[in-house]
C-alpha cells in the first residue's frame, strides 16, 4: 500500500467519523454525495474539516490555501481537496 | 439521476449579499456559538475563531459576482436580495442603513436584470427610515419591504403601519423573517401569528413568511391557508439534512397551498453545505426532487409564478420603477 492510498483511506475514515449516526451504515465511495447520501449538513462538513486539521496537524487559517466548502460535494471532492491542502502544507511543515 | 430542468424558469425569492459588511459580528458570533456547542459536544477540536474564519469565507462576494455565476450554473434567472436592518438592535453594524441601501443599489446596477431588491428598515428609525424607504421605491428601483422582527418588534407594531401604507400604495410585497435566528436577537417576536393583525388591517398588502417550511411550520401553513394576503417561502430548507431536506419541502408543497409558496435559498447562509445548483437540484430533480410529484403548473407557481404575481402588481402602481443609477460596487 503506497502513501497516497494510506492518506486517501485516512481521509475517507475522517468522513465516516463525521457522518451523522443515522447514516453511519451507508457505504462511502468517492462518488457518495456527502449531503444527500450521508446527511452531512454544515456541522457535518465542519466536523470533517476540524478532524482533518487535527489528524494531519494542519491549521487551515495559517495556510494560504483557500478552502471553498461549497466545492466539497462528494467524498471524492473531500479527498481531493484534502490532498491538495496536505501537498501545499508540506513545505511549511518541514520535512 | 436527472439534471435540473434548465428550461423551467426559476426565481430565488430569498437571498442576501454575501459580505461581512451586512452582518454585525455579534450576529455571526451568536450563530457560530451554537455551532461550536454542537461540535465540542462531539469532541471535535473546533474553536470560535476558526469557525468564524470559515463563516467569513462564505461572505466574500460583496458585488454578487459569485452569486450570479452560481445562479447561471443552477438555472436561476433572477434572485431577490433582501436587506435586513440590524442597525437599531445591534450596535456593531459596519454600515448605516443608507450605506447598506446604496451598496444594494450598486449591485442592482452592476448586474442588470439579475436582481430585485427589497429594502429593510427597523421601524424605530422613525421618519428618516420611512423617507429612505420611500426613496428606495421611487428612486433606487427597489420593489419590496423586508422586516426582521427578532430585532425586537412585532410585525403588527403600529410603527410599521406607515410602511405598510406605502407598500399598499406602491403595490409591493413585504417579506418578514419568522422563527428563531442568531441568539444575539429576540425569539419572542418571531411567531408568524404576530403578523395576523397587520395582515388583517392591510388586506391590499401581500406578506411573505420566510422559512415557512422550517420554523413554525403548522402556523405558517395556517396563516397561508386562511389569510388571503399571506404567503410563505421555502428558504432555509437546507437546515434539514438527507431525506428530511426533501421531505420537509415535500410536506410543505402537498397541502394544497402551492399558490402561496415561493422558492428561496437564503444564500449565503448555507454555502458551507453546497452550491445553488445543489439546492435547486434538491427541488427540481425529475426523479427524486421534492417537487417531482407536482404538476408542471404547480412547479412553475413555486419556482417563479407566485413571486412574479406579487411583483407584477407593482407594474400598475402609481410610482413606476426607475432604473437604478450606476454606482461603484465595493
């Protein structure tokens, strides 16, 4: 398993943690719609973002990366966005 | 899943300019405080500062360029910008109400044909407020009145009657917030039944109860059913999630009241949850949308027909609408 796959799985795990209990049994794939299929409202999306910050040690407010929450529609969107943030944060975090 | 039908005309009856200028910090901090409670109770490491930062990201469109782009993507032909006047109740407003009106005037001029504006004034501003409101109708091109009772007044407060007289004269509708809002404001004057006296005294004025499928749902339905001049909008339907978002709207539109219901999104309040296209899709998706079981005629009433009818009356009003003069946005 390569590093990218591990990161993707970790992010998918954070999404799963942020899903309201009523929707916990739903299978999550990259195409799964966060709001419609997983019942994630703004609180759910924010939960994911804060969990992501903690898990990867990133403070979004201290990065130059502008996260447009409205662009996070599917689990795949969340993974892609999270990966971009991680990639951009690496130089600032040091090796 | 089918895409939204882009042939159907859609008018969003409930939007606001997405800019921090129009939201006092006390208003935002109150709303964020409630969110913070939910998150911290779940053990999520959120802070008020970080939450405010995310909220602020959704309020960076002072000229409505992003909104216009999202409207195009969603198939929304026009949106109504509502001005909520917090300036009497909350003392940390960044703009005076006149400055706020001018900013809206500039947006109207910047995006011709894309917006209508309903001016909002706290009735406790007295004659100055009334004069500004009248100018908004005769000079600025505004075509409605917005009130925000949680600022601390009833929608049947006699101080509003001169405004309603102007609304009757100019044949324009009144939109009022109903239901709880930011904890910085009062909830005890947010019940839609408080509108009843005004609706009875001013039968020539049409009143729209905002968020009728979210707060005081039964009361809003009763008011719409029995008061001929009371309507409601669906804005805030995104408050509910998953299936409940669709069933909430479906419940509202299966009561035989579709001649009284207006589509609205409450942009930018739910930007963290999705785009205008997402929200339109929740309603108009041909297979699963909340309106999918309605006839085309009923869909059209909700999506644009009812609002057009309310605004059409303005066409015969004594003071015709004038084009907004060009002002610099920002």
